[in-house]
C-alpha cells in the first residue's frame, strides 16, 4: 500500500512553483486513493487529469494495485488548510463549534490561532420593542471549531 505521506510529499514538491495546493489525501483499505486539490480561482478538470497522470507516473500500478481519483474538494467539504481560508476571505461561512453552536457570517481573516467572523443577526435589545440587527466580529480559535463550511447561496 502506498503511504499517504509519500503522496503528500510528492504533490507538495510538484506544486511548489504553482498556485495549486493540496487539500487532502484519503486512502482506504481497498487502496482507493482520493486526492483533493484546489487553487485560488478553482482547479479545472484538465488540471486534475494532469495531476492524476503525474501520480500514476510516480507510483507504479504494477507494484501497487490502486484506484485513483483526483478532484477539487466539494462545496460540502469543510475548510481544512490555510489556502482554503485565504481563498474564501470575504465569503459567507458557517462555523460549527465543538460545543455544537453555529455561527454564520463573513470570514474576515484567519491566522495560525483561529478566524475572525463578522456575524449579523437579529437579537432582542433592552428597551426596544422589535429585535434589532446587530453586527459583531467574533474571534474563534481553531481549538474551539469543529467545522467551517462555505455557505452555498442561490440568490
């Protein structure tokens, strides 16, 4: 079985002079390898095909029998690497905390420690009859985050 680390190291070397970045590599017990790649403006089918060819050129299928799928991460996949956070700045995301609380807002920034999320919601304000729209910036540490996903909108 080909190790995940070997594939990751190979692809990081391949991508070092390009804007393509590695999101994840999954290998199951049946030796089915799924590689997720992306880039700031999105990765094309042709680019996925070329990456697949490079992998099969490096890792001989006669030595190791494996199936390979190279694609961009789906819209339903959570953000997992720094480049994905960078790509999705100023976009609406939903953050689910490890405590189960959900926050939806605009991803304003990210760092090694966590993210800043601009959340706007209607809340009851003391002294006011109707709920008011309040915008606040939340700083959320990665240690407190279960998932961050881009909100898909058809507006």
